[in-house]
C-alpha cells in the first residue's frame, strides 16, 4: 500500500532546483522524457482527431475550472502531469481515462488537474491553452484532445496554430473567448505558478503523480503510478 503523505517534508524551490537535477533524476528513475517542440511548426495541414471520443469520455460530467466530477464527491484525486511530456500521454490513457469513465462518471471521486512541468521547455503554450480553457470549464476537453494528438504536435510543433485547431475541436467551445483569455498571461501564469509550487512542496520526482485524499487520509503516489495503485489508494482513503 502506498505510504501516506508526509506533510512535514521540506519544501524545494520550483523549476530552478528541479531543472538542475533533472538529468540525474531521469537517469535514476528511467523515465524517458521527450519534450514536444514549441517551435514554428512545419508545413502541412494540421489534423485534429479524437473529438467524438473525447466528448464521449467527458460529456455530461460536471466540470468547474480544473476539476472534473461532483464537487461533493468523497474522494479527490489530484493529477500532476505535463501536456508536453511525450510519455505522459500514455500514462493519461492508461490511468486517468479509466478513472474518468468509472468512478468520476459514477460520482465517487472528483479529479483536479495540476500542470507539472517536467522538461526544460516548461509549460509551453499548451499549459497556457489548457488553463485558458478552464475559464469555460473545458480544461479537461483541451487536455484530452491535446494528449490524443501528440503525434500531430510533434509533427507541427505545439504552436498557437496547433492549439487553435485543438480548441476548434471542442464541442460548443467559444474559441474567440478562449483566445482572449489566453492573452491574459498574468492570470494564467499565476495558476501555473501555483501548480508548480504544489509539486515543489511535495518534492515529486520526474514522472506523473497523484495525491488521493478522502475521509480516511491521504496517499501520495509518484513515478507514474499504475491504475491498480491509484485504485488501491482510493479504496484506502474512502
């Protein structure tokens, strides 16, 4: 069973210290991070797929900013992940999506997304786009569509044009409003800094992580925990 969170863990400085030791951590953990390019992109039409699958996954589930699922759900699963980390999309597919289909849709848990930059490129434009989408309570649609189209992001670069196409694939989404919200960098950067500080305070090693909280305590799982490990943590705190 995963160990409970030690709330007295010493704090670390976000990003600055983390980037200095990133190479050593990757070597120790064997988590091969590939950063998605945020360059100018390449020629060719950007094709965004998975819109129907994403709507099927998320449609009808309550969202409020970075949260998905009912706000009064007894268990909260905080997800710490990086949109522009290549292998993180596989973890999202294998762990996060089944939780959404199951206990989130069933009302047993709520999930909150936190942006956890694991590469030197930091949050990139993708993080800004996701937080801007949260203002319309569509951050999870943006996240799932971005992960579903990482191959296209690698081909064209995670540019503004690419993100515009992701946004247009979200059902009933006001793209113009999203673009305006995305230009409010101060508010978005505050959210991203807060997320970064949370991961710093918990001293996460490189790799997706979750913090599961409920009536019977809290469990912290790091280094890309499996679905079975997260489910066990949910059962332990319920």
